[in-house]
C-alpha cells in the first residue's frame, strides 16, 4: 500500500467517524475532509473546487427548486386528500396514502412529498380513531421507495449515474431506474399495507391538540403565576385538583432556580413559574382555572395586531430547520420573528430544562403562537411543518397545471435523450421562477445548501480515492473475498453493505464512496458494473432502520409518537424484503 493510498484511506475513515459521531454538520465534515486532503496532497489545489462545477451539484440544486414549485401546486395534494376521505377501511386509506407519497417521491423530493400528505393523514387518523403511528412510518418508508424510481428521485441515483458515465461513457437515463424502483415500490406497498398494523404500536398516541388538529404526545409547557392568580398562595395539590388530575407539575422555577421535587403541599407563590405536562386541552383548562399566564403570553403582541388575529398552530420541526440545535431564547423567537413558543412535545419525554432554554431537535412538535396572517411566512422561515390540515399556505399557491407541466417536459426531454439532465432541470428551475410558479426568494430557500456544499467538497475527496488506487485496492480485496460467490451473492453483498452504512452516513456520501468501489469490484469479478451500481443506489436509498438516517424518518418521529426501536420493527423485515426481491430484479433488468 502506497503512502497516498494510506492517506486517502485515513481521510475517508476519519470522515466516516465524524459522520457517525454526529457532533459536526455533514457539510462541515465534508469541507474538513477536503481541507485535510489538500494538506495531505491527495487532492491537487487546482482540483480542490472542481466538485462545485460538477453536473451533480447543478442537477440536485435545480431538482430541489423544481420539487418546491410542484409542491406548491395544490392540485395533487387536494386530489389525494379528497380520495383519502372517500375511503373507509384502513388498508384502502393506507394504500392511497403510501401509494400517493411513493408516486410523488419519484417526481419531487421525497420529504416534500411526505410533507404534502402528512396533514391529511393526521386528520384522517383522528377522525377514524386510529393512532397516527399506523400511517406515518409507512408513508415515510414509501417516500424512500419512491425515490428509487427515477434519476431525480433521490441524490444517490444522480451520483450513481455519474459513476456509470465515468466507467462506461454512458450515464443512467431518467427512467433506467424505473423497472427496479417500481417493482420494489409495489412489493413494499403490499408489505406495508398488511404488516404495519401488526408491527407498529397501534395504541401510541402522540393527544388532542389545542385546536383539535391531531393527536400528539403530552406537551411540556410553562405557566407564570401573576400576583392576582387564584392559585397564588395555594398548594400544588389544590392546583392539581382544579385540573382534575389531568396535569402534572414537573417542576417549579422560583427566583430563576428550578425545583424538580414538587410535593402536593408545596405553596405556589406569586412570580413562580410552573412547569406543566399534560394533554393540550387539559393544560388549557388548568391554566385558565388557575389564572396563569401560559409561556410568554405575557409578552406583547406585535403592534397593530387585533387580539382576534392571534392564533396557535401545531407544527413539527423539519430536519433542515434553523431551530435544530438551538433554543427559543438563543434564537430570540419573539424579538426576531414575532412568535411565541407555548409548548413542546418530544416523543413523550419529560422536560427538565426551561422551555425557552430547551435545545430543539428535528421531529419535535411545537405549539407556536403569533399573528395568523404572518404565521405562514414565519413558519416557512423557521422550517416548521403545520400538522393541522393546512388552511395557511406557505406563500402563494398556483392551482393550475403549470409546475407539473414544466416538470413533465423536463423529464420527457431527458428520457428521450434530447437534452442532458443538468440542462433540462436547470431550464425547468428557471422556467418555474419566470412563470411565477415559485418566487426567486422561495427558490433560493428551497435549495438545501448544506447538501450542495457536501457534494461539491466530497467529489474531489472520493476521486482522490480512485486516483491513488485506493478504490482498486478495496475492489481487489472484496473480489478476493467474494471470489466463490455467485453473481447474485456478490450483488447482494454490495447492496447490504450500502444499506448498513447509510443509516450512519448521509446517503449521498455513502454513494460517493461506495459506487466507484462497487464498479471496480464488478470489473475484478468479470461482471458488468450496472447491477452493482444499481445495488448501491437501492441500498443507499433504503434506510428503514433508524429515525436519524434519513430526514423523512426523522420528520414523522414526533407526530407519530415513535421510539427509536419502532423503526427496526417495521424496517428490518422491509430491508430484508428489498434485498430478497431487489437482487433478482436487478439481475433480471441489468444482467451481469
């Protein structure tokens, strides 16, 4: 092993360790890997930023803009919501919800497709008396399967196409993924329809919201005790009696010091802040009867805002939200955005910190108060997804077919080979802006810059592994290990490896490292690279085992009331099914 190879391996391993550690953002880890590669000499200075001009970056960025514009078209969402309401049985409802999300995910970004359908599914779960847990995780998994159908369905497909072009001179085209993706999606849909009810917690309630919107787990909130409050000078036991025992006092903050032990005979003093836990309706009654001020409602409303126009919305924190890793106090939510954080629900956990000082995480469910006419704009800026069926829309919504028509034209042009994918989707993104399907400001907000930074930084790092011969070395080791395996065993090995790594790494990073290795592995075994590259794409796109590996899984964790282990209960057999069905399907479509 040469010194450049050793350095390349050390950088890749170090990068993986940092990804798994999770303390640094993935785009920062990628930039750090690029910087170390420059210092080590495995990446030449003139090639350091070549990744940012790569077609992958243009395609992913443009596809995000196109996806956001299509998501704003209400037509698809309204049609699916109407259809769901007409269905009575659980299996029929789940088939439409999961099937709809799967199809949408082939056309637009999978988390956008999931976000479009979540409010309707939550309201439908409430009306049918079923737990949201029975709907949301199957929808999240369906969105991941749908991403396997087209080139732009998920970023791993785009990267795999680029590697194939480097290896054979011909990239995968728009619908080359469809035979495998559609087959796996169909099998996955049938499995989710009949297995979800048996493998998911049917009694998991995440409780009726302040506005009867959805069922979420008990909220943690704070309420101040004004001097004239009826409970001032009374005991905690007296207050709990007013709440009919439906609310728990988890702490009392007095003189900025928190007391975690709250005896029933403890006296409530004016100026105290009670930390409360319970169902939102019960919290509302308890705060009203006790004459308390619910979390920052003592703050003035924005000027010239009639009291009738102040409302509360229940929303989940998205993975790309600027709230993740921050507290309400640090972000100055009221001062900077004019909204109050009233309560927080996090998968049934008790609150041990001040509400304003609690670090927020993706999947948290919040009650946010503010002016109703400004809340849509504020929630978009804060990366929040409303969980009630949305009357408040994020920006202006076009009901016509224009965004869908532009997307269809771009996909058709690339499918028949008239225009390269990068040009077609760049043109589609520009057309969306020029026609008003999405504003320029919203287009820039739709682009996930950390993803693009990560791709641009990691492309030269992954190419260094190939140029130093490191990828060939790994390919040789793998081929020697798998020399006695039949071709289906070798393809399965690559798929399982990608599936095992992607819960801990970003799926795009997984493909950037594994796709070249898989291609060399195939070459050493004397097989065509296509089935092995497809196996990498499928394995990297099917992260069903944890809530942290993919943002779709994270998004449904809070609203569904899921625990970490719930994902493996449904995800492990689905992963095994993908391997069992995917390997022969890949080899049937792409012979080795």
